[in-house]
C-alpha cells in the first residue's frame, strides 16, 4: 500500500484583476510516493497556477492541500517557509540561480537555511549533487557565468539538496535547446527511477511520456 | 567563513556592488564626521566662553542692593501703622545710603563654617579715577584680602609681572591690569595716584600687573588691600561692600543663593543668574549644531534609502528564489536590513575617525590675533559622549532608511516573479 505524499481537495482559484475570473475549478488530486506526474495542457489552462498552489508559494485559494500528512493550507508564513525549505524542491523554467554566488553556493543555500547539517557536510553533499548532475567541474564558477543548460542542472542539484519529499518543476526544459533538453530529460528519468516524487508542468509530450501519470488540464479542470 | 546563511548572503550582496556600498558608506561617514567636528568645536567654544565667564564671576556674590521702595518707611514714620489717607510721594530719594554689609565680619565667619563653601572673599569696591598727567582714567578699584582673592580667581596664574602676595608686604601696593598699566605708562615699582569719588587721593606703588584676557579686567580694574581701600574711601575697618563665595560644587550655587539671601537679609546672586546670556548662547549653539548634524545624517539616510530601494528592485528575482527555497519574510528583512546596518556601522566608525582627525586638525589651527580674547588655537573639546551619540545617530538613521526597503522586499510575491 503506497502512501499519499500529496493530496489536494476541491481547489478553487480566482484571479481578481482585471476582472474576477475563476482559474481552477474544484480540483482534487492525490499523488503517491515515488510517482512521476506530468501536468499538461494548453497555455492559460491553469496548470502552472495549480503547481504554485501545491507548492505552498501561492496561498490565496479555496480548498485544502495536504503534503506528507501535514495540512499546509492556513499554516503561518514562517511555518510555511520552513516546510517548503525542508520538503519541496523547485526547478523553474528560467533556471533562477543567484548570479553573485558560485554554483556550489547556490546549491548549498537551502541546506544552510535548513541548518540540519554542519557547513562542511552541506558543502560535501552539495558537491555530490553537482557530481550527480555532472556539474562538479563548474562548482566554483559564478552561476551567472554558466550556460542555460548548465544553470538548469545546478538548479536541479539545488532542488535535491534537502532530500525533498516532492520535486516540483515548472517547464524545466521550456527554455532550453534540444541537446540540453535531452540531458535534463535523462536527469529527471533517473530521479524518477531513484524513487523521487516528481510533479512537472510541461508542454513537451516526449517529456510527459516518461512519467507514470499524465494529468491533462483544460479550462481549470483536470480531464478524466 | 561560517556566517549564518542570511549574513553570508548579505556579505555577498554588499561585496558584489562595492562602489554603491562605498558611496553609501561615505554619505554616513561625512554626516557623522561633520557632526563630531561641529559638536567638538561648538563645545570647545562653549567651554572657552564659560571658562572666561567663570574666571571673573564668583559662584555667589552677596551684596547690599539699594532699594527704591520707601513707601512703608515714610508712612510708618509720619502716620503710624493705621492709615486712612492716600499718601503719594513721587520720586522719593534717600538722604543717605550705606552700601556696605552690616556685621560683615560676623557673616564671613558664619559663611566659613558652611560645608558647601570653599572660599570666602570680602571686597570693598568703588569707581575711582587714575591720573595720568591731565588725563583721568576711570577704573574699578577692588580692596580685597589678596590671599582669598587668589583662591577665588587663581590670580597667581594670571600675573604678567610681580606676585599677588606683594600687596601684603608693600604698604599701599596696587596690582594693575596690564592694559591699564600700559595706558598709565607705569611698570612695577612706579607710583600711581587714585582719586576717590569723594575727592580723597591716595598714592599707590605698582607691585604687579595681571592679564586675564578679558578687557574689563585688564583695562578697567585694579586691586589694593582692604585697608588701603577703606582708607581711600574714608570708611571704618569693618566697611565691606561685597562677599564673594566659591563653592565646592558650583552647581549648588543656584540653590544655595536664595537661602543665604534670606539668612543675612542681603541680595545673593549666583553665577548662573548673572551669566544667563552666556548660558542662553550655549543652548542656542548646541541646538543649532544638533539640527544641522541631524540634517546631514538625514541626507545620508535618504541616500541609503535610495540605494537600497534600487538594490531591491534589481534583486526581485533573487528574493523570489530565496522565498521559494524556504526563506521566510523575516529572513528577507534580515538580509536587506543588515546590509543597511553594516553600511551604517562601518560608515559611522569611519565618520568617528574622520571627525576626530578633523577636530584634532582644527585644534592645531592658530586663532586669529585678537587683543580682546586671549586664545592661541581654535578651542576644541574631545568629549567622548559625542562619539557615542554620533554612533547611535548613524545606526538609527541607516536602520530606519534600510527598514522600509527591507520590508518592501519581504512583501515581494514570489509567484508573480517566478512565472515571468
């Protein structure tokens, strides 16, 4: 019997500007541990919005989100930040590293924030994660000096540093050329095989085909 | 380096835009530096004026102030206690007035027993004229117990020639202000003639000259012994017009003076009342300096506010990432507020150093030659309390200037930025 890592009940989301429009309609879903789920759909169907609701970054919604047995809906700001730090790893469409820091430091920051490990251990772990992404040779370069594909690999290493319960990715290959897309593909494949729980929003059918389950969205609803 | 992660981020942020950081720091540095310089100089000025003032003002002066209200004495004398008539006397004038203190020796002895009192110096004073050929020079001639007077005003340190004690040994000796001596064209050993208001004349031998650095003392004042003065005025040996006191703590003067006045029935003035204008001048200078310095720091504060605001606008993406990584609002505030505070701290410390160097340099600048005020260099006071105030000012303004942008940064909504 596999455990539900994430459970969402009746999520409704409205945008109020310029007019009040409903983006998500009564979305309920549950994701099990080790599952690799792709969310697909046309632009504007609400798939990214859904991801940000599930990720706890967006708190203005109706419904309940339960992650790892904790009801994150309604948690206070500090507890939410702490929860996100410990249990959720992010990969964005536009790599989003801190440009003044080295690749290694970028990977280390979430772990330093968590403060479960000593500095040396964090550094060692970060190095391992970079090695896993085949980025260890660039560890001490400023992240602003890396190419797009390299930055995305560093970002994935960063998402993994705290051994999160869920990895959330918002179009991780959306901004990359085909060569880099293949590399990132393979990394996600490998992560899935290692038993990580992954939720990825994507346009890419090849990418989605590798996942265990595809959630098709249209007009704020999940197609069944 | 194993700084907490928020401070590590702060450090990287500050170092990655060195020029901006240094410009912001310089703003604080100049603000604080000028504050220190101005406070030190103003305080030096105040001290200098106060010193001059105190060098010629006793802590308390007891004297017989003549009264202009004779109404009760007239009515009582001519009409008895009960009166049914209006009596109007215009411009009453006394027939005879004695400005001396009755039972002066008793009062002096009594005062010497008081704990608070350090020095008691009796005085017989009158306006007299010195003859220099056909020219007559007016001056205030003070008959004093020169040893007490020395303890009161530190005459010994101010002698240009001779010693105060010479008054005791020479019969009819006189100490002149150096300017008065110059005008009379006399030096130590020469004779001068003093004419009292009554017309009585007495010849004195100059036994010393002094230099206070204040025109009223150096040009219009001379000292003789009490007995000489009593002789010149044709008064008896218990004729004393003023008693001047030096207290162990001069700040008690204002409180003690009214008590003494009530006790002896004569007017008692404390130094603060006499020199109220000097005090007011000090207050005005202090206020002015604080206002100006505060303005300087405010400008530095606006500079920091501007820079931090721009930094935060440029760092929106970074803030969003940090939030997504699990940094809470208070972490974001800490990261950006600490940047302002570090700018403030280092800027203020450099400012204190700058202020000290500038004030030190100023204290070595010669004062323009002036025959009224005796002072060699610009007066500067190196009071450490201004350095403490400067530091607190610096941290407070930079803290406030950094707080608003930091709070703004903490309110950044990561979703809107991460979605592009």
